[in-house]
C-alpha cells in the first residue's frame, strides 16, 4: 500500500519535471544558475566571509546552521532511502513502456546520494532564514529604525518575500533538472527552517571552546561513519545510489565524486573544525583588537578575492581516500584563513600604511 502511494507521488513528481522541461525550456540557464547558487559552497566562500567581518555572530551562526543542517540531511537521506527522478523514471514499474516520459538530464542532475530531503533546498532554507532573521534582529535593535513602524513593516515584508522567492526558485530548479521530486524539496525547506530556528535560540556556539569544536567534529564524523558501518554489517549498503547514478546518468563525466555522501560529510566537518581553529588562533585574538570600517572593508574584499582564487583548486579524484582527505583540508582552510590570517594581515598592512603616512 505504501509503495503504491509512493509510486503515485513520485509519478506526479516526474510529471512535474516533464511539464517544466517542456514548457519552460528557455529558462534552463536560469534554473541551472539557481542550483549552482543554492550550493552550500557559496555560503562558505561568499556569505560567511562577508558576514563574519561585518557581524561575527552572524557569520558563526551561518557556519553552524549550514554544517549541522547538511549533516542532518545526510542522516535523513540514509534513513529515508529517497529515490531521484532521473533514475526512478527508468526503473519504476509504475509506467508501461509506452507511457514512460522522457526526462532530460543536465550537468547538475546526476547527484549520487539518496534524494530525500533535498540538500539544496534544506541548505538554502537554513541559510536564508538565518540571514533574514539576523537582519531583522539587527534592525530591531537600531534605535533610529524603531521610530518608524511602517518602515519596519515594509522591510519585514520585503525580506520575507525575498526569502520565499528564493525557496520557490530553488525548489523549481531542483525539480526541473530531475534531481528531486517536489515532496523532497518541500521537506528540505521545512527541515532547513527548523534547523535555522533552533540555532536562533542557541547561544553557546558564540563562546564554544576549541575542545567543543574538536569533540563536535569527532562525534558527528564518528556517528555518520558508525551508522554506515553498522548498517553495512547487517547487509544494508547506504551507497546503493552510486550504482544507480552511474547506470542511468547519460554522461559519465556528470557523476562527480564530490556529490557522494562522504564527500559532503568531510567537507562539512572540515569547515566546522577550521572555524574552531580560526576563532581560537592567536592571530584572530590579535586582529580583533582593531575593528575599524577600513579594516572590515579590507577584510571583506581580501577574503572574497582570495577564497575565489582558492576555490579553483580541486582535489584529484583518481583516489577516493586522497580526495576526501584533501577536501577536509581545503574546507578547514576556508574559515581558518577568513577568521584569522586575512584579518591579521590586513591589520598589519593598514597599520604600516598609517605609520608611513605620519
């Protein structure tokens, strides 16, 4: 009964994908760009450095929401065993061969993990919910802004409209490229907002010790790996989707190692560990003594430029173990450099410049 119901739901999902691909083919470029923009990589390489230097607490919360949200997404996917449209449509007994719809694939279609809930939708919902609520909190604490309730109302309406606009675009994008069914992206949005709201009520992350970062990273990694090994021992292979991706993706080069569950796990754990290293670095302690506008502006520009260049480095994929190790190291380097090295260097450069000007 449940399988039959899921077939109906997923059949409707494939019909939605077919409808979008047929009637909105000209919007293909926009949908692909939205899927790229919703990737958590942009949170780590753009939103985090920008907000950390403007408002450190927001930057820290963004990392925790993104990392914990994506870790929960991995666990949920392993529990729910969600199919993806681009392979389900070929295997489902729901269709007779004559009625099986043709679904186009794109470079971002062939993700290798289970499909439920959508990681892109969950990540976008968590990150943008955090940004919207943080901006509203900042504005509400601004005394000059408190004087105009009308402005407050318009700002709230504008920000929440933007939030839901982004979520709709991300959901449509993931359905359009046949990476997810509609119910999977809806589940992703809901769970992402729940994670973000939980961290809106969490205060200890702003004063977490290096030991806390180490223990948290170790626990999350050990839990995921242990869960995988436990189920593997009882005959359940949590990497069952990799074979489906390789079988049904129309172009083998579209199946990327960095979309596998363990790549996501180590990327997130590296980011969290790197944030802890950065916040407890002597360089950060020295750099945060100066927080002038010029220093913050210099840090934002330097971080965005340097991380943009750093993002061009791609770990080699010929050996999975090496790829995972280098992914962890690369991910740890991003917050470490953003939090400690760049502010220290900018402070030193500006102080030397000021001395020469005297």
